[in-house]
C-alpha cells in the first residue's frame, strides 16, 4: 500500500474515533461494555429537609436501575433563590447530561432554567418556573387539593360550627414558591366556600428553617391568645409549630395541621400533637424525574412519550389512619 493510502486510512480511523467520542459527549460516558453513565445534576432548595432527602432516595434508586448517577446538591438549610442560584450555576459548570431542579422562586430561577434547557434536558420537580415550554417534565403533588384538605382537617379539629368565629395562622417557607402559593390558595378557597367563620389572622415565612417557624408560632400565640388552629404548609414549618405548641402546653388546645410525613412528625401525630398531616410522595417524584431525563437522552433528545406535567395525589394521615399506612407513607430519608 502506498504511504498516501496508509495516511488516508489512519486519518479516516482517527476521524471515526473523534466522531464517536463527540456523539456520546452530550449523553454521558459510554464504557467498553456499552452502558452509559448519565450524570444528572439534582438541585433542591434546602438539601437537609427530609422531604428532599426522601426525594433523593427515589432518584438514587431509579438512577441505579437506569445507568445514571444523581449529583444531589442544595443549600443545607436556607430555602431561597439567593442561595439556590449559585448552586445551580456550579452544577451546570460541571457539564451534566441533565438537570433536575425544584425552583425556589418561579421568576428568579426562570433564566437559569432556560439557559440550562438550551443544551440539556431539564425537569422541574415539586416546584416550577413560570414558563414550562422548554422543560421536559414538571412533577409535583396536588398542592391546591392539599390546601383544601388542610382546611377540612382544621375545621374538624376545631369543631367548626356555622355562625361562630375562629382564628387560624399559616406558616409558609416562601411567599413565591409554587407549592406554597397553591396550598395557600386551596386552603383559602376552601375556607371561603365551606368555613366562612374561620379567619386567617397571620401568615409568616421561615425559609424552611424550623427555628424560624418556631419563632413565628410563638409570636402568634402571644399576639392571638384565642388562636384556634395552625396550618403548617410544609414539613419544616410543621416541625417548628409542633415544638412551639409542646413548649407552651397547648397541645390539643390549638388544632395543628401540617404538610409532609417526616418520621418525627408522624410520631407526634400518633401522640396527638398534630390533628392531621398531609403526606406527599417525594420518593416517587424523584424517581419519575430521573426516568424522564434518561428517557429523553435515550430517545435521541426527544420528549416523545414523556408526560409534560405529572401531578401526584396527597394522602391525609390522622388519628384514624392505621399503623400500617402510617409506616407506608412516612418519608424514608437518604443515608448519604
């Protein structure tokens, strides 16, 4: 063979190798056995929150089954856009194959989600940005329904009677988080439609910090000595509210309805501290998010067959719930 032919053959071989490498660069690294390890960044609002830890459990399980690695990140304690945006930017700097994110603010996180979606698949989980056009999927619980169910549970807990007046307070983590907004909307709508005698006298925000939630509740107990009920709109607010009622000796005097089946809060439900808890399915949300990312990548960057918006039902836990169901719906936290 002539030298020119040898050189041409070598160049063709090198080109084929380079093209092959480029073809896998946007969808994980392929090993000699042909399996692909997709690197999926997963950014949440407050990474130590048991809700997000339970979500990580489901995400990790799905990733192990589907040939992916979940890179779970988030500010440890503070739920805010100011703390989340730098974490997202750092995650994107590692060039992941996909991004799962629970945006802490629908407006503030829009730009970073859009920027990511221009090059990789993005899934919103639990919360969302305002415009979902470029998001592969949005997976969440039925938050408006959860707010309505909380209103029913509060009314039952305080022994609501038409013609009488009652005072309740609502503890939230954020004024703009889509889950918090939807739950408050559902709660308010149900009060107006079915329980007009119940007035919301105070709302407060904790940034998913139980200590801040506890302070809010203590302030409300002082300001409203006739307070009848509290709706703790997420798990950390529920934790802070429960501690406040216990320290003041008000368990049973103020109806407490909380979101999220943290193990500690489920235990307190059994002790009568909570009137009811609204359980979500964070592990399933995490699992579905990973499945959506992997399906998109394996389908040649196509959203075909992927449900764009998925809403999971809530489960009410109260004094009538069986021990088996309490165990079933209690969040299992990640060990890592």
